[in-house]
C-alpha cells in the first residue's frame, strides 16, 4: 500500500492534508490579501488591546452598523510600566469587507548594492532590480476602512 492510498483511507489524515493545503494557499496569496504593508512600522498601534466592535454611536446612540473608534496610547509610566489607552468617540470608522489598502508591488526585487568601494567608508544604495507587478492591497477579512 502506497502513502497515497493510506492518506485516502484515513479521514483524519485527509483533514490534516486539507488544512495543510489551506495554509500553503494562504501563504501563496498573502501578498494579495494582506491589508497592510509588511515593511511599514506602526509604532503607535503596537501593544494595543483588542478594539471592541460597536453597532451604535457612543455619543448619540444612533445606529451606525459595525464600526470601531480610533484608539491611541499615552506615554509609558516609569513607575508601573502602564500606558493609558484613549478612545476618540468622535470619529467612527466603519468596518467593510474588501477594503482597499496601500499600493504595493508584488515580487519586487531590491538589493543594497555598493556604490563606493572602500574599507573605511563603504557606501551602499538600495537598487531596484525588478519593479514587480503593481496593485492594491485588498483584504478578504473584515477591516477598518480609512476615512
């Protein structure tokens, strides 16, 4: 009996193979479905707690549908290490499917190449060898749409 026949007869192995296949497809499609640039840092958004999803406006009580509010964090307290999290209830951001994200170039190839050969002060400059394919990031998951 070959490995393929063993895989076909075992339902748990089939389920595991299906999950593994889905993970591989997600890795291949990550550049298309990721809403954010993986090379751009968001220091103000790091270590924030999960944002609750609201259905009504928190100031007027009017029905808005699913939305979130911008959240920011204050400075770190040197005594306790805590950060104050503040929510701005004046700017609701709706949650939408397939929200348009930042522009990207798929399969771009950039390398730091030397521009000055020297042992004491070498100089490097990032050179784009292949521009890639241009597109927009579109998410398949519920995301906050920028206003």
